[in-house]
C-alpha cells in the first residue's frame, strides 16, 4: 500500500491538532470529512489492488479503537473527551489499514506521547492538555514504523 492512500487522515488530523491546541475543541465536521475521505481513498485503492478485506479490517479497527477510547474515558471521567474519541476513530482507519502491528505501535505511542504531554503540560501549569496531537502523531509514527 502506498503511503499516499493515508493522506486524508494525515491532513485532517493536522487540522484537528491545530484546533485542539488552540481552542481545546475537535471539530466533528473535520473528523467526518477525514474519515469519509480516508474510507473513499482506501476503497479506491482496495478495488485497484483487489484488497477489499483490508478495508473491512480497517473499519473494524477504527470503530473498535474509538469504542475502547470511549470506554477508557467513561472509566475515568474527564480523562478523555469525546473529541479524543472521534480523533481516534479517524486516525484508526488509516492505522488499521496498515495492519495489526501498526495498531500495536499506535496504542503504545499514544500512551507514551500522552504521558509526555501531560508531564510537560503540568510543568507549564496547563491543566487541560490537548490529546488529539498525541493520537495523530502516534498514528504517523506507527505507520512509519510498520513500513520499516
């Protein structure tokens, strides 16, 4: 799979990161547009490459990752917002298309980057640190590591 197929999630993820850092809001319109554009790109690639099963796995991983983030947010209220859950939904589609190893790297990266972000934020006196950048950056790193 060419990395160019994953560009919709990267571009919309970058926009979501900027919005989350500036206003602590994750625009649902960007998430919806990013997810649908990523799905369309994956379907076009899958039809050409005869890999439709990959699209199905990517959708399952995307939904599963978002549900897991929602569950984690419900277990510890205030830890994750719904914007973080929807960002996971969007990025999960791209990472899921690459494979299970990328998903593992992504979750480990989200944890490590999230803890680092919290630590830096607390040192700077910021209570409400944005988590969408950790989700998106971890997704980019996971895809890069899976291709190595």
